[in-house]
C-alpha cells in the first residue's frame, strides 16, 4: 500500500480511469455543521491519494477550491464507489459543490443482497467477502487536526482500498439473485436522497404512511 497525502487539492498529473473508490472524513455526522477534512481516492491498485483540507482562515479564504479534485469527482466517465454513499455525497456537495455521479454504493448493495444478516458495515463486508480484518480504532478521532497521524492515514486509506474488490463480489451476488437493476435504480436515487438530507429531510421518511 502506498499513501500519498496532498494539501487542499490533488496535484497536477494525477489521473484515474474506469472507477475510483471515494471516502470522506469529517468532524462529525452533520454536513451542514461538521466540516470536510479529508477526501480519499483509490484506483483499486493499492495506492491511495488523500486530500487534506485546512480550515477557512484569513490566509485561506477558499479551502475547498480544489479544481483538480473537483474535476475527478465531476468526471462522468468515472464510476465513484462509496460505502454509505448517502453521507459522502451530501458532504461532497456541501463543501465542494460537486454531484459525484455515476456512483456505486457497497452498503446499499449489501442491504439488497445480504438479507441473511443485519451487519452491513465496511468491516463486516471485508471480513466476510474478502477475509480482510479492518481496524476501526481511529474511527472516532480528530480529523481536523493540522497533523494527521500515521494511524489515522492508514485508517483513512483502508476505507477505500477494498471497495473495488467488494463491488466485484457484490455484483456477482446481485446478478445471482436478479437484483442488479434494483440496485442501480437505488444508486441513481442516492443523489436525490443526499440532497434531501441537506435540505432538511434527513430524519423524515417521505415514503412512510
């Protein structure tokens, strides 16, 4: 594994093809309150690019300008693979102003096809489908700190390193059960669902009676 840490944007010349795994780290779970701190990207080749954002200040008026990162996330030729896309999409839209489509969500796929369990976390998926045991020791830590520790970097990288392999496994299961069209329709809807979260419907199920 190789981890490349960048400040405020991807450097020129970093390109991706086909599909990229994407994750975010924030100060908390409310995009309107808790700022975006990191965006992690991986091509699925063992390399991870992590963009760290500094907070807005007198000397950093627009910390989320990030033209190179935005170009990658805006690229409609790249499938963006998430785990729990709903949160990451809302965060990316809130801070970067990007609607990162097309997308694929391993959590949604898991809930549609792994109906024999209620455990759909990334750690659970990696353990069952890939025989990989992820450490979640850094899950609750200060991602806004100016200096990110090696433990934090390794944790952040692990959140994207295995998403391509999980997608392959889950696609096979979706095809086996005839549920891929349903999954793809759900992926398309996540952009709307995340926009609804930002607009104030995060705790309301409009489909309930």
